[in-house]
C-alpha cells in the first residue's frame, strides 16, 4: 500500500558525523592560508579579476584575426595607460587642490564662527558639555593630589618639597638627502612591485588561459569534468558581467557627478568625478566616501551654505537615479548574491585583505556561490550567500501557517495566483501544504492547536480566493465558452458530480478546491462535508443521483479510507463512475490503484488536473 508521504529529504541533508568538524577545520585552514599568504594572493586575485574584465575584448580581437599575443599586449597596455592616466589626472588635481587650500581658510573660520555664535546650536552645546566634564575631572584630580610613595613616612612626605617635572625634548637627527631618497624609493617600490606583478600575472593568465584551465581541472576536478567546467564557465561569466556592468554604471554615475559639480562651481570637479567612478566599485559605502570630499570642499570654498546644499543634492539625486533606474535596467541577471551576502562578504574580505579585499569582495564571493550551486560539499555557500529562495514555496507557505502568520501566507498565495493562476495555486501549493500537514499530524509532530490553525487558515484562504475578481472573471469566461458549445451540451446533457471527503477536514478542504474548479467550468457539483456520517453517504449519493462521485483522499492512509466508500457505493450503484483522488501520492501507487479498482473504483488520479480531465467531454457545460 502506498503511503503517499512526500519524499523525505533526510538522506540528502544527512551528513557523516565528522562532516561539520571537517568543514570548520577546512574553513579555518583556508582562511589562515588566505591571511598569511595575502602578499602573494592579493596580486594574483587582482590579476584574475583584471583578466576577467579583459578576456571578452581579447576574444573579440582574436575573432578579427589578431594574434593572441598582440591582442593581449594591446589590451593590457591600454588598461595600464588608462589607469596611469587616471592616476596622473587625480594626482594633478590633488596637488592643485592642496595649493589652493590656504585660500579657503577664511571661509572655514567664518562658518565655524557662525556655528559657535549661536548658543542654542548643537555644536556649542556639545563643546560646552565636554568643557564642563573636563573641568570637573580636573578638580577631582587636584583634590585627590598625587599619590605619595608608600615607603616614605608621613612626616617625611609633609616635609618633602614639591618637585617639578623636568621637560624632556626628543630631537630626531635631520635626515640626509640620501636617506630621504631611500625613503621615497621604499614607498614606491612596494606599489610598483605589486602593479608589475598584477600586469605580469594578467598577461600570463590571458595568454595561457586554456592550459591553466586544464591544469586547474586536473588538480581540482579530475573525474568531474562536467561539474568543474560548469563552475568555471558560470563563475567567469558572472564575474565578467558584473565587472562590465559595474563599470558602465559607475561611468554613468561619475560623469554626471563631474559635470554637475563643475556646473555649480565646486573646484576640481574632474577629480571628484573620477573618484566617484573608482570608489563606487566598493559596495554600499564607496559612493558616500566619494561624496564626502566634495561636500567638505564645498563647505570650505563657499561664502554661504547654498553650494553645500547643491552638492549634497547632486549626490542624493544621482544615487536615487542610479539605484532605482540605471542599475535595474542595466543589470540583466544578478550576480546571484543576496544583499546581506554582499555586506557579510565586504566585512570578511576587508578584515582578511584590507582595502583590496573590500574591492574584491563581490567577485570572490560570486565564485564561492557558483561553487556552492554545483558542488554538494560547498552547498552551504549557496544557501548562505545566494539570492535564490532556499525553501520551496510549499514549505515557505507551510512555515508561515505554522508561525500563525496568516497575512504573509495570504500574500504568498496572492502573488502566486497573479503569476500562475488559481488552479496552479491549488495544484502546486495548497494541496502539497495539506499533504505536509497531514504527514506531520499522523506522526504527532503537529499539535492539535497548530493543526486547527493550519486547517482554518487554508479554508479561509480557499474561500477568500474564490471570491476575488480574477476568479469571478474566470467563471464568466467559462460561462461564455459554455454558451458557445451548446451543440455539445445537447449531445451529452447535464453533468453532476458529488465530492466525498474520505475521512477528515483536510480531505474536505481539497474537495472544496475541486468543487471551485468544477464550478468554474460550469459543472453542477456538490460537496458532502465531514458532518455527513459515513453511513449516510450512500443515501446522499442516491438523492443527488450524480453521474460521477469523486472521493477526495489525502495521504497517508488514503487508500484505506477511500476503499471504504468504494466498497459501499459500488454494490448500490453498479454503473456509477467512481473516481478516487489520492492527492499528490508519491512513489509507486500501482498496488494502491489495484486495491481501489478491486474495491469498485472506476479511476484513480493523483492531481487536480487529472481529476478534471476524467470528466466527460461535456463536463464543461450544463443546462
């Protein structure tokens, strides 16, 4: 006998006893390697990131018959030239700004004086509070006096004259020109070495990308070529798309910033536009870091407050436009990361690799999410950081009912109806949810109180959705279709269906769903509630004289209860069509089907769609 229970996922999520400890140890070891090897891994990660950005352009040139080495050299040289130009322009603008800062000293002093002149301003109140606290602490220290040495006698401490501290001045020897030059060279050597390593790594990765990919597959995914290839392709595609789209969005943000700041009169507008393009690669905070500097500059250079207000408005307006219009339009498919994952990734990689880690946070985490989607051992990464729902809609809906959140459950149902229709909601969501509830109730996992809430919530939702305008329109359309099919009606005559719950209220609720769908198709149907005793069902069927009887039965024990009615109806009504609906019974139902057919059933179905299809061709019309 089929139990009809939903398939259990326990085998899929059950892990060996030591798997969690192994995962923790692996995470700690990998994190340690990333941290202590950051001097080598950071240039390598930057070069991989740059190769993802340049690879599409290199492939485009190769398709134009340009040799690979020449195409790579051209793109790497172009990228170096662009970055060097940006650094040169930024440095020139910074030097220009530094030279003009003394001119703004008077404006800053005047604004601070205005803020201080208002006794009710927050700045003055805060300064006054700090001064009062400092004064009180100084008085307490003076009253306590310096502690005397414990070894001295009281009389000796009284006679000892007060000793004044001897001022000490530390003077560093002046550095020679050679030492100054060495310090400058030392400061430049590290960034130039990293930049050279990044360029070299990028060139090698682009030149030998197929060979490096093969070596990586042999090292990591030997024997799993399909999975490893999918991971590499999807990760490369997502990261490349993210970088390209992010660059487009940042340019569409930084160029208007520079133009707007130039138009309102903020000095060095080109610098702030370039910084906005670069800093916006940093998630969430980059744009506001870029905004802080021109806002502070506007505060310094302006005689009044209007320039500050205009500068703040420029960034606020552009940020709103970029976040709500440009990004949703430009981003075709997302990186696959949730919003909370972006924040967590930014914090983790910043802690691990500093500012460079913040820049690489999203691309690196995208690769981890892709690994989690294809490699079972890393599935937790996709669950933690992915943007896809980790629970099926049925389980989410059931959880809302278990949590007594009727409003959110109704919202999920309404959203699904708007996208897929009412019948799909019955078939794909509500019946599976009742299946889950029945399973938990029979295994005594679900208390009577929660069972009552789940069933009441389901009944209310079914009744409420049937009264929505969409359902009324559906019934109206079905009525129009029925009128157009009047010749079929004359041929077959009216159709009458009696729906009988096999046992309890859950069977009745699914029977109500079937009743709504038959009614929408102009079928004269009647539902016997659970208030009707089993011994009275045969008499009610005799009074209704239907052409078909549907037995609504939810697993488990659906076959047992449905066969009870089949055995009592068949002797009394030899020609009656009896359809048993084992709602969403999983697994093999052949034994159960054979038992029901032997008990007198005419048909056995497992879905709502199958139940409706078992009606005669005239089931969609009635007089």
